[in-house]
C-alpha cells in the first residue's frame, strides 16, 4: 500500500469548518473512488493543524485515483473553492507500507 502522510495548516480558526466539510463531502468521495483514509488526527499543540493519511493499493493506481477526485465535479465545482482558501499550507510525504494496517475507512 502507498500512503500519503498529509499535514494541513488551516488559516487561524478555520480547522473545525474545514474538517466539517472534509468529513461530510471529501471523505465519502475519496472512499467511493477506492482511496483509504485514516484520520483526521487533530494536533493537540496547534489548533490550526491536523493530519490524515490517504492510502492507495499501489503506486500505479495513485495518479489515476487522484485524477478521478481532483478532476471530478465535486472538487471542481464545490470543494476546491471552499477548502483551498481555508488552508495556509499543506505537506505530503509519500511512503510505502508493508503488511496490514488495520482500521482504514
């Protein structure tokens, strides 16, 4: 499994609003495409930071699966314009997992 370890910093005070939309709209869309999500995990040290992991069966499927999400109607018509302005920055680290990982949604 290929995993994107994602760290997001929202603009001050926007984390709760971002996560509400993420959980209601983005998470189900990811799952429909076949991406696995673990998290989100809220930073206890910074009220504007959260983490989540996005999993793909293999490296070859990552690009096409991401394209289905980011080129889809939901992202293009709704989420891109709502979520991106709430972000200050995000970082992604790509890793490969060996063996089972348990509670992926």
